[in-house]
């Protein structure tokens, strides 16, 4: 679901596979009274294990992902939480302006709430699956296509995590080149320039 710059260290700050659960006192009482079979969601066993010294888990945890989470949290704190939010907002703005600059239509609203991912309609006559494959195979940029009824109709640029302005610029450039190779009329550099202007005018390094 996210853009990956092949051959670099750019990726999500923490890979998928880890979830957080918060249990209220009321929910805990209902859990203790319930006779429903459970295993990994046995909060009683989890609470008992965590009460030990040192705290433990009832079952083998995803150790590698927990360590990665620790590193990601350190990165966030070093950058600053508000700065992280602002970076994602700017990356979203740059992505949307880049999409519009190359003449494509946004799939969702053009607003800062869309700071995690930017989706765009694939032009008529272009197969979205082919576009996504071409961007990765020829330019080393991985974006996601649509799912379900949107399969082949949209592509998505993820920019939530360890990404910066150069990742977005490279992604827009790859999209322009891929569209041109598919004989879609696109003016090379227009999308890239539109994205660059967002970052240039922001006064913030992302």
C-alpha cells in the first residue's frame, strides 16, 4: 500500500504485524465472566504474565517487530511529533499537486486529511496494473493499485512513514515516464515541478 524506493532504506517506520489493545475495567470484568473460548485474546493470561517481574508476555511475541517499533518511536521523538505530522501533510500536498500537474484526477478530496496516501485515477485507455508494474520494473518505484472494483482503475502513493520530499518527486517522475511509455500524452516535468513547488514554498525541509 506504500511507495517503496527500491534499493534504498525507505520503508514504513514499522512493518505490519503488530497491534495494540486497550481493555477497560468493565471489559476486563466481562472477559473474566465469559466462557467463550479464547487463546491469543485471553486478556486474563496476558495480565497475569505482565504482572510478573520483569513483565512478560503470555505467548511468544513478535520480537523483531517490537524492536523495530522501539526504533521507530525513537525516530519520531527525535524528529518531533508535530514535525512528523507536518511532514506527512506536506508530502500529501506534494503528491496531490504532482498528480494534478501531470494532468491526472485525484481519487479522493484534495485536502490535508489525506496525509497518509494519495490515490489517482488511471487515465482512460491505460491499464492500472500495467502502469504499476511498469513503474516498479523500469524505475524502481513501487506504488499500489486499486482493489476490488477499483482494480486497474486507480493507483496509490503511500507517504506515511519514513519518506521525504525526494521520494515523492521520484515517484511523480516515474509515473510521468511510465505514462509516456504507455503512449499517454503527458508533458514530462509538469507533475514533478508542481510537487517541487509545494516543498520549495513550504519553507520546511522534509
